């Protein structure tokens, strides 16, 4: 497993990533896990806060961290900007991503979300940022813009709560899922030039709200891969990265053809198991991606299990042979091989939009209200701490350099031992 993780590190990132970098929104291995030890368990407004930096406006992306640099997007007045902040809390640069105005949207919890909702990706030489107005841009580490594209050319962006799609970096290519009511596309770019290499239709059959997709694409690395994993509009699909051809499609994720069946939670993608959530108390599917083809359902050997429990927003996380699911309070553990529930408990009730992250034997589950429950990994539920920051938090935390970074609406927080 250690060799596999090292290989994954090298192929995803152009430069040699260190074990304590967090170069993309779900971490070094794109699974929400960190190998770091000695991570903080307890913190508060005045406890174990290394520093906090006032942000120019709201934003919901996960910080991307490489070495001594942190990258986030933010609303700044009428604009969306990409920012680089040092791990010493000093702003290094800020670059405009849009001139069309930063839209705000009211989410179901009543809080504003915005066009600064996607996370950045970096390889230690460049950083890629996406704004909800459709601008996808590449910068050098010192803030020089290399290129910019506008994905609204595929169709004027029409999505209820704004685009959240994070660009996927794999080797020297960049992939983006563009899925809303006016477009259902997967796009591949040359990461260094911005040249479009292909753009393919990724159809779904949903109506109403279902074409509004808040999930992002992922890269699957495993035997027979790589494949680009797309999740949204009632299906999860795997695609060849050479030309975007669809290889398999998970069926039955919207069993009642509900027109409000929008996907927010992303699949958990690991070499031997992909865990596909849905929404609104629908199913979660475990599939073996090795050799998978065609329609994935109970008649296809690739489907390992299907359970009637799903997170609505928070992506699943796997530690060893246990899968963890988190809702807006309910928290459950399941056997990775069968999906069978090991336990069901509760974390602090609240609106959980951020994905879980884990490291040092601890799982961090964060709510919009700034509350993070720390749960011990294992087959018995044990809550180690409940910590509160005075901020709204929509973005997933990032673990790097012994710290946990939270992108709040008011501040960027660095949590750890001072």
C-alpha cells in the first residue's frame, strides 16, 4: 500500500510532493486522508490557533497547500480572485478571475454561497483555479497568469446554487466536469497551455434540478486505469482519458426518478473500491472498478454491494477496511467489503457541507456553524472532542505541515501547536 501511495503521489503532481502537502481538495491521494501524526484534537477561538487571516470575502473551496504556500479563491468586492497566502499568514498575491461580478446564491440552509466555491489544484509549479462565472485559469507559483478559458462557451451557466467544480490535475493534463441545465460536458485541457484536447457530452436523463451537479470529477488509478470518474445527473460514469469514451455507468441512483435528485456528495475513489453516494436517502453503491464495463447494477459482477444509506453532501471516507458516512448529524461506519453497517451514531447536528478528512487515527467532521467533531477511527464510535471556531465553514479542511487549515467565510484559520 505504501508503494502504491508513493506512485500515486508522483503521477498526480508534476513536482515531487512532500507527504505533508495538500495539493488538491481531497488531499495528496484524493481520498481525504493524511499520513501525518501529532495532529491537533482540540482547538477553539483562542486555543491552538497558530494564526488567522481576514479574507476579502466569502469562499467555500478547500485550501490547496504546497510547501510554504496556500491557495484559495475568494469573493473580493464584485470580483472572484485567486489568492496565495504564506504558511506564515502573509498574503503573497491576489489575482482577479472575473470581471463579470461575483454572484451569490442562497443555499438551503439560508447562508450565502458564491462563485468562489471550487478548490484550487497545484503541482508545485503552477496553480489552477476555477470561478463560478466560468473562468478556469492557470498561474505560476508567483502569480503570473499563464492562460485562462471560459467554460460558459458550452452553454450559459444555469445552476441553482452556483458551480462548485474543482479542476482535476493528472500528470500534465487538466480535466473539468461542466454539468448544469445548459451543458453536460467533460473537458480535457493541456494543463500548461490551456489548449482544449477534447470536450465530450456526458448525458444524463434527469429533469428539473437533477442536471444541477455540484460534484467534481475524479481520477481513478488502478489495474486497467486510469479513468476519469464523473458523478451527476442521476449517474456515476467512468471514462477513458484518451478520448472521453464512457466505459461504465452506475444505474439506479435515482430509484424514483425524482426531479430534485441533485448530486453534491462525491464518490470515494480508491484502487480497488469506488463508493458511489446519491442523495435524499437514496442508495450508496460499492463497486470494483477493475475490469468494470457497461451498466453497473445488481446483475453486473462489478457491483459489490448496494445499501439504503447515503450522505447527501459529505463524501465517504475510508480508513483500512471501514467506510465512514456523515450526514447533517447521523454518522455511520460500514464494512468496506460488504457495505454492512458496523455502527450508527451522531455527531453534532448542523449543516455539514464540508467533506471529512482524516489523519493520525482521527476523523474530522465539520459543519457550516464552525463546529468540528473529532471521531476516533475504528469499529466503535468514540468522539474525542467537539471544537468550535467563530466562523461559517463550507469548505473541507486541509491537513499540511502538522496543521489543519480551515477556509472560513471570515478568516483562513491555521490550527495546530504554536
